[in-house]
C-alpha cells in the first residue's frame, strides 16, 4: 500500500495555545514528561478496561509498561507505551484540534491577561501533549491502535502545521519522540538519565505501570490511597492529585479514609481549588477513579458520587466489588450505592468542619453546586442547607450562614426575607427593602439564578419560611381603608393608562422613601428570574406585575389633589407613565421608551427651574 503524507494546519486555537505554552511556561519545562507519561498511563488504563471484554486486543502482550529512551548523540527522548494507541482519524482529532469547548473562553481570558498566564489554567484544558513543544524543536508520534494493522506517524515542529502519514509499527501503542532543543545555560538537560529519574520520581511516582529507563523501573507505583495517612506526605498527595485531575494547582483539601464495616474500601478524594474551565461542558468527565485491589477498573465512575459533587476528584478502591459488572449495572450494585451514600456523608462532614477562610474559598468556587444538590439530593437537603452562605443587607462583604441570620431575627419576625437580582449593589438599594430597613429587618441578597429555586425548594429553614421581599404583601404595615379609598379613583386612572404593562395598582407596604416599585405575586417569577430565563433563550409567558405606589409620598398626595381638581388634566397621564418608568428603573430594568422618559423628565426639570427662577427673581427685585 502506498503511503500518503498529508499536511494539516493546526486549528487556530491550537497554534495560539502552543505559542502560549511555549512562551509562558518556561519555568515549568520539566512537566512535559509528566504530561506524556500521564497520557501513556491513561492509554494503558483504557486498553486494560477494554480488554476485559475483548482479550484479543492484548495481542498476547499483557505486560503493561511505559518506556523512556534517551539518545544523547541525537538529543532525543522518547516515551513509549503499549496502551490502546490511536487510529489515523483519532490522531487528527486528538492531536490537531482541541475538542473542548472551554478553550476559546480560556484563550480570551489569557488575552485579557497578557503576560500573566497561570500554568494551572493550561493544565485544566488537557493540553498536556502540546507541552512537549516547550522542550522540543520537533515532535514525532507513531501510534498503532490495539487490534489494528495500520499505524500512523504524526510530526510537527509546532510552527502552524503538522503532517500525518501511514507507517508501520510492530507493537501496539504509542511512541512519542522529542528532538530536544539545546539545554539552556544552567537549565536541566532532558537527555540526562539522572535528570529524567528525578523528574519521574517527583511527578509520576505513583503511576500504576512501570516506567522503565535502561531496564530500571523508576517509579514505586505505590497506591497511596491504600497507605496510612501518616505514611503519605503532602507533596505525595498533591502530585497524585495533579496526576489524576490534570490540574496544575494543588487541591483545596483532601479526604483520605479507610472504611471498615459491612464492606471495606479505601477512598482518597480531593476538592480542587478552582472550578475547572470546562466544568459545564456537556460530556465532561466528572467522577472518581474506581480501583479494585489496586487494579484500575475505570475512570470517571459517576455512580460513586452524585452529579452535584462532580467537581471532586479521587480514587475509590473497593476490594469486594464484582469485577464482571458493566458500567450500567454498577449503578444498581448495592455495594456501590452503599459507598456512595457514605462518601456523600463524609464530604458534607468535611465541608461542615472547614475553617471559615477555607470554606469561603470553597463556597466561592462550588457553592452553586451545593445549591444544585439541595434541589436533587432530598436525603441531604437539610445538611446542605447549613452549608449555604449569603451576603445580607447587614453583613457587608461577608457571606453568612443561615444560622447566623436566624440568630439575628427579631423575636416577632416569622420569615426569612430575601431579594434576588444581578448584583448586591442594586439589591441593597432596592425600593422593596425600604420598609424592611425601617423595621431593621435583615434581608438575604441572592445573586445567582439558582437561589430562588433553592428558597422555594427549601420552603423553610429552622421552621422559618423564606419570603421574597419583592413579592406579595410583606404584612409589616397596614394601610388603612380610608387612605386606600381616597386614592382609589386616582389609582383606577393610572391603571387604565398602564393597562398594557401592569396588572394592578396598589398602595405599597414596601416603600417609605421611593414613589413606586413593581412587585409580583408570591408564586410569580421574580423580575430577575424572568430576565435570566429570557437571556437563556427560554420562552417566558409575559408577566404583568403590580405597580406599588407610596401613598405617603408628596408626589402621590399632589397627584390626588390634581385629580380632585380636574381628573381630565393630561399631566396625570404623563405622570402615570413616568411612575411606571421609575419603578422599572429602580428594579434595574430598562424603560420601554427612553425618549419618552427623557422628555418627561426634561419637562419636569424645566418646570422646577422656572419656579426657582421666578422665586429668585422675586427676591432680587
Ligand atoms: P488530555 O490527555 O488531557 O486529554 P492531551 O493533549 O495530552 O490532553 O491529549 C489529547 C488526547 O490525545 C488524549 O485525550 C488521548 O485521547 C490522545 N492521546 C495522547 N497521548 C496518547 C497516547 N500515548 N496514547 C493514546 N492516546 C493518546
């Protein structure tokens, strides 16, 4: 068969990323080896898993290993594995593009942050392979997928293009060969066996397959999760975390436990310090690695933790597991369910026991996920609600737990008040809070769309009902019937004028200073949620809210007088529109007709100034 050599351009974002990696990670050069060894180890994991059902894939060679070869003369290093390998198309798919959707967001963030590239960010994208170009002027990858006869050679100098051609390879798996750049003055020489041994020890010691150099196995392959806590150092834990998570940052915290009971197992779980960039990418791997007696069974075992704890990385080693179960059956395995239940419990305990600063850092990154948990994990809902934190109208910048809110409630206060919107600055100045502030009542400021669902899902906390400060009546003051009656005709006129935009006009129990605000029914979507849903492209039925007016405000009192004098006065209509626009603006919304609004305000100002000029003139005369 004649072999064809194709030349491809890298996808633009790959080239951008390559440039970034080459120019920004120069002080972390040695990690290229960790990345390539990790890929080799992953490839063997994959083959091991697949060969359980298709033993033929092993081609009679069941001894998994990763080999490193150095050639000082030619200045090359090669890393080979007898893992699953890749087909021609997989090479192009995996090595020529970045299939992960978070990448462009990542690159944008980098653009805005010129010169300040944090290496840990790059690792989160699994661009590990490209790190080879930090040390190599040319990279050649030769691979043959297990069970196939065709091998593929990929080659690039990292300068925009790569070539792919058919080749031959007797053994399955992948060899990556790097033509090394000259070692820098005082820098490490990656052709040197001593240097390589040190790097493997530092970064890849626990890789579970032998990493061999000149016949010597460099790594101890110790399964640190089966050891006692006091036998493992922080560095070892952190390196292990980096290995399984592809995150370059140390984790925020870890949970290492040996469980003995009806069943026995080891678990080593990590909470990352940051939300991975691609966290919300559909199909992202989010699960712990499952082992059985130190033998890798599968990564991304989603049945061991609920989805909302999908940010947790780690390993579970369950010796009693029935190895013949498929992924589908695993879910219903009572042992797996038992482990899952216990892991969730322990994770919640870990979070509850964290010191404040650490927990705040956690909550900033993953609080949203706990809120999702509240909605889905009925069994742990109450415990999760104790982990919630909110800013309030009294907390300043601090996030406080609901217990603290409850402890500060007035003795006659029966509700936990909250208000939701885009940002705390708008919320804290919302007219809806005026009455509550007057009564010195604290209000939770909710700024995530999921918050309102949380409040509704929980319904109550410690027996106190959640109550929206912007919906329904606050029942804090009564407006007497006489006042209501005296405003009724004016309100009817206003309602008639605004009937396309609002449902009702009523005397407000919320307002003390402002003239107007909009409010909904207890069960209506809040304005914020409505806006969010629309921005997600969801169809939301048109919701008409009530216009609440402050009957104690001079404007309303004067309008009432005007109405009594001449209910046909056109000013009343103009002012009705203006009141509505003001309420919309106070809620952080956009007025429907800015030109009309601006004109009306202009006229008002000019009238006000006229009065003043007249008065001044009168004084000077
Ligand atoms: P990541 O390993 O984080 O996915 P990489 O850029 O290092 O990112 O690798 C991209 C993909 O290329 C891998 O997901 C894998 O599918 C494939 N790959 C890389 N190295 C190997 C290897 N040695 N054997 C088989 N496949 C590999």
